[in-house]
C-alpha cells in the first residue's frame, strides 16, 4: 500500500466523526443519569445541572425540547432574583426585607407585598395605594389614600 493510502485510512474514522451530528456521534462521556458532574460534557445526556438546594451538580435528562433545565426553588424558599424560583417570582411577602419564591397572581403577574394605609413608608412603591406622604409638616411619611376626583397622591 502506498503511504498516501495508509494516511487516508488512518484519518477516515476522525473525518467521519467530525461530520456526524452531535446525536449520532459516538458517546465519549462516561457518566450516567444521577451521577455527580461538573460539566455537561461529562454526562452521556450532555446535561449537568443542580437538582436541589445543594450546589452539587448531577447528570440529568434533557427536556423534550432538548434543553438542560436546572432545578429551581419552590414557593416559600428565600431568593434574590426571579430566575431562582420555579414560579419565576421572587418578592417580599411581608414587612421583612427578605424575598421569597411566591406564586404569580391570576393575571400571571408577580405582585410584591405592600404596606397598608397608616403604615410608615419611605417611597410610594411601598404602599398599596402607591401614595406615601407626611401627615403633617413635622411627621414622617405614612401610606395614605389617594384623594380628589382623579385619585391623585396629593397632600391634604
């Protein structure tokens, strides 16, 4: 056999694997579903994500749409941003500054808890009425009702 023919035969398996698509390429990953991993490439499913509050990642199946979706916190868990929650809604649920994963409203809105009329406030957005005004010149601001025909936030 000539030298060129030997090189062609040696390079053939590499060339075939490079032109195959990802799903038909032979699997080089060795970890199965449920095994700990660090990167997608370590898993036979090509999907390495967290599946609980623990930061440890595990090999998991891809979705029907071939997406690799990480576990998200259920309602009631502390959160810092919407993406952490299964409901995609991270809000204040009470007077505490902490935010928790919470269900969305009937209209699929993420509505944060707000203070009632008479509660002390610092900004309009803290109040259900969206109106935070001092009751007098010398008092601190409180949540108040909107006034007038147009229901504006005006001092009385």
